[in-house]
């Protein structure tokens, strides 16, 4: 049930106002924790990677000579968003794009796009690659090549003082009140877990649905629900920013399979091999981990990058 339909609307408005003020204060306190300035002086850098350069097909035609053109959708921190100047794209995905360009010895041209536009733009040659929270699926692999660079995770976040310490397997949600996004992949996971629990004689979970992330976080902090289960990255950012939420478990977005996040390139272009090579060398030398930690995304680190791994199957 939405807050809008509850009888105690005044109390909800007061609670929402109180949370908003607390979040504003916490944000001010943590102003130096996340850098949204256009200068990005704290960005992690790397040097030219000879192995990755040598893996780049000699006949690959970049959109611009000497430049790696990458499309990105500035949709939400800490993955990607507009900086304090309202035009520079900042976040982990932009940082990673810079690292890949540096590893290939190229300048970076970051092209902000609307997320639904990336397949057509990439297919038509408007950019060389897409780094924008794109998950690997079997259907997408028919038209594109992929180099994985981040775990695709959904996270369970509870109130900081919650007695819940771990939610990682189906039995952990038995009897809990949970919020998630209606009609989403994460809801599919919860419904399947709940089905298994009921079949095993465990207490069913209760699901509550709200319209946006802020309202879901409010539901957790005001104890209307026990946990919020949604994409990990935005929740990790919010938890680090306001100090009121705590991670108690993650589940791959493709559960029971996996669906990791990858750089997308044109099918058969050969560029994916170079990008996978560059990513693995960034993982090995520790640069990758530093870039993730800068945006509180250490939980999403991959042990290694793969070219065209199994993705979500067609449904």
C-alpha cells in the first residue's frame, strides 16, 4: 500500500519532512565523501597497457582517430550522473571509461545519451562502445559483444540498528516485511524465494510497494518494512551518504543464474578482446578496486572480466 492511501497522511508528511531534513544534514556532513565536481581531481588513473593495445584489431575503425568514443546514460549516482556544473558526467562508469581509454592509449570522448538509445547508436557506429550499466543477456549477445566489468547485484538494506544481520538465501526472508520494485527482476526473485519458503512450511514474507526509492528508504527507516531489496548501487550510495541504512546481503541480478554488467561493443568488431584484456589488467594491478571504492561500490567487484559470458536467457 502506498503512503498516499494511508489514513495517517499528516504523520507520514511529518515523518517524510523529518527524514528529508536528516538526509540534508547528513549530505552536508558527507559533502567530501562523494566528488561531483567537474574537475574530478580524485579520479583514479592508469597508464598505457601494451597488452590491451596489441589486442586491439589493427583494422578496427574508431569513430575518431586516436579517440575512444563511449556512450553513457547519466541516470543515477554513484553509477553515473551529472556533476555540480550540470553538464559533466561523473560516477563510477565515467571513471571506468577514463581508465579503459587510458589503458588503450586513447583520448576519451564521453557521449551522454538516453539509456534506451544505446543499441541503435552502437549498431549505427555513432560510438565505439557503451559503458552504461548494461547487463549481459543472451538476446543482446545476438547483436553485441560484451566485456564484463561489474557484478550485477541487488542488495538487501535494513535500518542501521536493525537486528537483521544477513539476508542471502530464501529462508532468510521468511516472515519479513520487504519492499521492492513491482514488475521488476528483483520482485521475481523475491516471489520465487517466498514460494520456496511456503512450500517448505516457513512463514511467508509480506511485500509492500512504493513509487520511488526515497519512499522505499523512508519505509525502512520508519520501520514500516524490515528491508529494501533493489539494485545495490543506488542503495550503497544512499547508505554511505546518510548513514541510516546498512547492507545485509546481495544477490546476483540474474539469480539463480547471473547477469553481470558489461561494456557493449558491435558484434564481431573484435574490440571486446582488447577491452576484456584492459579490464583484467586493471583488476590485477588494483586500480579497478580503487575506482570502485571511490564510489562505495566495493561489493560489486568482479574477480575477472569475461568476453561474452552466459547471460540472462530469453524468456
